[in-house]
């Protein structure tokens, strides 16, 4: 580790920013160990880490290393496939544009053509660009909703979905073979531009995306009639949503909304919201302030790379209540299915796709409309894989996909979660309920009254430091070596181990799970509760997901609280 640190410190071409970072950690052994003790790895959402110097940090060298891995991955493929090139986009974070251009320089050195956006664009538009330009792959420089200290690198396949595990593992192998980070070949941009190996894209792709986005909204007459009476607030949280979401809303016919002006500035400091995550209440502080001034019905926020959406609804007392990702997904799904049923366009082979840790309310809604629910592993790439299969096999029609972590997809011209599409449809759903003298929250309550009261919660337990990964490994091993037969005083009726692909019931009967292997455990309990345990693929934490169902809201809240306490007391021994 010291040898690596010294090599970085003494490198003559080390950028001043990184040199400064290296000198600051010279006498800080913990930071030095964290920066050089391991390397960034690819997880369910690509590569993500703190900005700074080191093999475990996001910097030009680790970005070049990852891109060299992609170039090596593309070497054996047919020349016609290589010639399709790679689309590259980036968000508003520190060094995002720099990293995007560094990636283009590395690919260009391998004579691989790139199509680089002229400025910040949402992650879903990158997914769209891959499909629209028919490139072989795509790169998105973003850390999504993480704080300002982070950045990240996502790889997309030719279908516009994030690279699935098999290909990601192969690429990781190529990346790890790149050990000399300081001698990765990079070409000069001016030479690449002259040779048409680096192409700048922008409005041409925007217009194509916006043309497709016109298909997202369902009832244009409703928007025309009620949309002008619906008042909502939109904020892009200093990110990429400012580029295209407002144009999409305007095209759809929404005029009566305001933006949080301070948060339309693409500022990598995120000065108004240090944690630009739309699932956090404090993220909505400015939107709530403006909403109260304007008497807005709904507040909508998209995260910095505009793939996640959060919302809050005004209550009769003038205060705003945040909706969870599961709740937003449920009202969106119900509206889609009800609208298609009313217009006799609900296909007989319709399918909804969700992650295994997302609400079962959506399953009940889908079943009520005769629509099949397909559960997949966490990671939107797995939803994208299903869509691809449906199109190739012509056996199902994709209707909606979502994850509990505030990610939704309505129309599959994008193959990742799309907060621009979600903003457009959520505004329409709000208008739908407005027409009936109801709010989005009232609509949610109507679903609960019909299907039961569902409540879910995600608990993240962090494992920092170099021994953090080992602690996570040991904890998951303990769960497998000593399977729970009961939890919170309730019998376990089934255990799904997605690492062994086996579901075991209380009598010991086993059935195969037809999903890719993944380090996830999911318990089903006798009272209908489910509990899932999953190590994060990009962060040093284990996530505990719990979902309950009860006959009343009070009962559901109490039941959820009891299980959350049990996670602390029985699983984490706090």
C-alpha cells in the first residue's frame, strides 16, 4: 500500500488537485489505508466512490482504468459492432465532465468512436441515447443521489440497460488486469474530433427523447381540462432534470407549475440540500416553502441524475406528507391499469416488473386487473433484461417497472428508471384525483382501503473501514449457517436464498428460484410479513427490508415498528 501511495505522490504528471489530496493524507494512516487498501469495484449500479486520490477513489486514473476495461471487452467483438461506438453522458457533480471526456480519450486511443453529450443530461437520456444512436455501449458519469463528495461510473449495454452481472464480471476481470494506471493510453481530444472518433451530441438526442416522451401520458383531455387547475412544484435538486423535464412537461400540456429556482442551478455543491436524495424529508424544505406560498397540490423532486423521483402531497391542514417509493409506484401502477382497462387497451399478456424488495401492494393491484407480476433481483438492469426478453420472445407486454428506491419506468424507450417520465405521469395522476376532488394521498388511502394497509421500511447498517467488508461477509454467513425458524415471535414459513437459488419451506421442501444468483436472503413469515437482507453492491452497508400488511393503518404502523425493533435487537444485537 505504501508503495502505491508513494508512486502516486511522486508521479510527475499527477494533477495538482490529487497531489494536494495525497499530501493531506500523508500523516493520516486511516485515510491512506482507505484510499489505497483496495480498489473500486463494480456493483449493482456500477462503480461509485469518494472523489480523491487513490485506487479506492473516483479520479481520472480509476476512470481510465474502468474505460480501458471496456475497451478490452470490446476488442474481440466484430469490427461492425465496435464501430457502433459508445455514448457518454454526465451529471452536474464535480469532475463529471472531466471524467466523461477522459473516458472518450481512452476509447479514442483504441479507435473506438464515442458520442459525448455537450452538457449535463439525465441518466435515462443516456440509456435512450444508446438505443437511439445504436451504440454498442454507454457510460454515465454520476453518483446519483449521493452527497457532493461522491462520483460514479455506470456502464450500459446495447439494449440501453445497465450491464448485467455476467458481462459486468467479465469487464471487471479486464479492469483488474489494468494494473499500471499511469500508462493507460489516452488520445488528444482535438485529434479525436478531427478523426470523427469523438462526436458531440445534444439537441438531436433531446428532440428524439422528447418525441418518445409524448407517449407517456395517457389522457391528454384530462390534462387539458384539469391540468390547468392542478398546481404543483418541481425541483431538479441542482441536477440534470433541469435540462429536459420542464420541456417534457410543457410538451405534455402542463403549464400550471413552478420550479424551486434556487435548485434549478446545476451546482455540484448542492448548497440547498447536502443530501440530494428525494426520499429524505429535508430535501423538500425549499419545495415545501414554495408550495405553501403557491398553495400547491403536489411537490415533485428528481435526484441529480434524474432517474429517481420523490413526491409530497398537501394535506387539509396545509402541511405536506411525503410518499414512499412504494406508494408512488402503487398509485402510478393503479392509474395505468385502470386507464387501460377503461379504454379497452389492457393487453391479455401484460406484465409488471418489480424488485424482490418492493411492495406487495403492487402485486395485489396487478392481480386484481388480471396482470402478472414478475419479481426480479434488485437493480434496474434486471427489469431491463425482462423487457428485452419480452420483445424478443413476443410473449408479454411490459406495462410498468419499479423499485422501492424511488425508481420507476413507464415506457420502455428507456431501459433504466426514468424520473422525467415519472414526473409527467405523476402530474397526470394528480390531475386525475383532482378531478374527483381528491389528492394523490387520498388516492393512496383508497388503495389501502381496497387492498389492505401495506407498510415497508428499509434499514441500512453501515460497515466502515477495511474490516467492514469482512464483517458483512461474516454476518451473511451467520444468517446462512444458522437459519431463523422464527423472527419477532412469528414463524418463518419460507426462506428464499438467492445465492443458492433455493426456496425452502418450513417442512424442508425445496424449490428452485429462477433468478440469477445474488447474495440476498428473503424470509416469509406466518403473518404475511416478509424480511429481506442484502449487502449493498456499491456501498459498505447491509440493507434490511421489511414489509407488513394489516387491516388498519394503525395496526400496520404498529406491526412495522415491532419488526424494525426486532431487526435491531435480534439480528444486529444492538
